[in-house]
């Protein structure tokens, strides 16, 4: 079977993963090393090896479950699974693509609300200052999650130790950062 005919036999989601994340789910032979090494597998609704198997089936219902899962949001992209995989399948890259697709298709897991809020706050901090501005990140995250008073007592201690700057440190070429965000947004259209 030629590689072109094999690609056409993949499901739509598996084909997208191959095209956008360079991950071929059919390469996984279910050894389970990814799940065994994952530091957060117990927090996931589906372990990394089960996510791979669900995608391998090409079953639209299982693919839908993957996109709505909490697993894709809990993944730290620490690359432990990638390092352990005998087939060198880049599961972190796959999870990243699945998160983007989940957001685009409005299928995010409700339990992932705080994780998504943190991601957005972090990226906004980089977008506007060119680097991480901790107080801005903290304030933006608290506003997005409405958990305004949680951890508030830590701020004075961190400021005293010089861990939080009142004013952001801006990089000189913020237009360069804007260009990176614009280019990435165009490239990652799902």
C-alpha cells in the first residue's frame, strides 16, 4: 500500500494530525510506555495510550470524546511520553493540536476552564510586553476565573522578595512579537 493511499484511509482527525502536527497515530502499537511515564495520567479521563487508541479507530464518536476530554488539557507537554515512545510519536505536539481544535470547534471540557484561562493570560502577557509580566498575568487570570481573592496573600510576600515587579519590563521590539503572534495565528488556522 502506498503512503498516499494509506493517508487517504485515515479518518479526518487522524489526517489533520498528520498534516498539522506530523503525528501518525497508526504508528502507535499500544506498548503503554507513554501512559506509564506520564506524571498526570491519573488525573486524565483517558490516558495517553488510550487517546492514541481512540484516534486509531477512526470512530467519529471516539474522536469527539477525545476533543471533549480533560486529558488534552491536563497534558503538561513535558515530553516524558515522547522520550519513552519506541516509535518516537510526538504526543505533546498532538495534544497541542487537539487543544487548538477543541477550542476552535467549541468542544472544550468544562473542567479545563481554569487551564484555558491561564493559557490565555500567559499569552496575553507575552503579546503585550514581549515577556512575562507576573502581576499582569496574575490579575488577568484572576479576572478570567473570578477567583479574585484566592492566593492574594502571596502577592505582598513575593513583592518583598523581588519576585513581582509593579511595572512590566517591555522588550524593545514589540512589533516583532506582534509579528510572531500574527504569523502563528495564520499558520495554525484549523
